[in-house]
């Protein structure tokens, strides 16, 4: 009997503890507040475009009248500049600061407001790419342009490739070619193309020295592979202006995708 009494007392003790524990858990809710610098950071390039176009605030919400009153567009654009650029901080030389201010004033000029249209040809992406070509790691620069299709969808396409890794192809041009008297044999030596590592040798010089075309043919022949993308920057053109946007990885609020350079172009 004493055994059952002890079990009953133990059960009652457990039941009496549970409400108190539940109440304790309910009162210990954890609250976290996102720091302001997180919102100021420009985490994606699309976010940069939306902020430049004055389409969204720091939290991604649409610009309201209250926000406009507190942060006019020209002030808001100032947050998109690389604040740690030495040219911005050079007290002895204010030329770049004056250039930046002039650009921002033209962007917000009510007579000719400027915006970024991603798929209009205004934006070029420039990628530094690490490649492996013929068992050797090298770098190349690939430029991308957006292309709008007939169904109004869009895609990025390679517009140009810059690299110095195709010297072996240039050397081969001196060895593989169609001889100037080939017409006398009805171009029978065209069959040599079948045994070449790249038939591009038989094409005009402007083709065989085209780095972009060589890049494509060497990838197709599995002699060139992509290791990784090291860096991407965006070149954005405006009437008489060109700005460069790149990613700054740092912990400050002035980080993420920011304007790294503003250049004034010669008027056409």
C-alpha cells in the first residue's frame, strides 16, 4: 500500500510542476531586431537597380510619400556610392566628388530623369573568369549583354571574350592553312580539315583571331573548362555617363552592390 501512495504522490508532484513550467516558457519569448545596417546594405544587384530607380526603400517596400519627404531621391542615391573610395575622402582633391554630384544632379533633373532599364542594352555585365585551358589555369574576361526575344522573354548572352591564352592557336595558323595553289587541285586538301584539332584554322584571319569565337570552339572541343567566376561588375551607360557597379563585401552599412566609379563620356 505504501508503494502506491508513493507513486500517487510522485504523479501529483509532476502534474503540479507542468503548469508552472508552461507558464515559464510562455514568458521567455526571444525577440530579435534586425540592425539598421542590414537594411542599408545592398545585397543583390536587382536591389541596387530598384533603389537607383527610386522604386523601393531600404526594406524593399515601395517608396511612399513619407519616405520621399524624408529621403529625396538625390540623397537616397548618395547611399549607393562607395563611401570608402579614397577619391571621396581626399580633402586636397574634390574633383571626383564634384563629378559624382554632377552625375546625381543630372539623374534627378526633372527635365530628363534617368533610370536603369536592365534589358534595354543599357547594362553590360563583366565577369572575370578562371579557366583551365590545355591543363593550365588562366583568367579571361567575359562580357554579357541581355537579349530580348520575340516573345518578350529575355536572356543573357556572351558578347565578347578577352584573354591571352590562345597563343597556341595563333602559332598553328602558320602551320595549318589552305595553300595558295589549292585551286589547281580542286581544293582536294580540304580533307585535311578532318584531322585537325580545330577546323577554324582554315577560316579567314578575322575569324581565326576572334577571341570570342576561339573561346566557343575550344569549349566545344573540351579543351577549355570553366573553374569559377572570380568577380562580376556591371557597366551601366547613361547619356554622356558610364558608371561601374561592383560588390563590396564588408560589415559596414555602406556595403554590397555600390557605384565604384563614375566617368563622364565625350559628348557625341
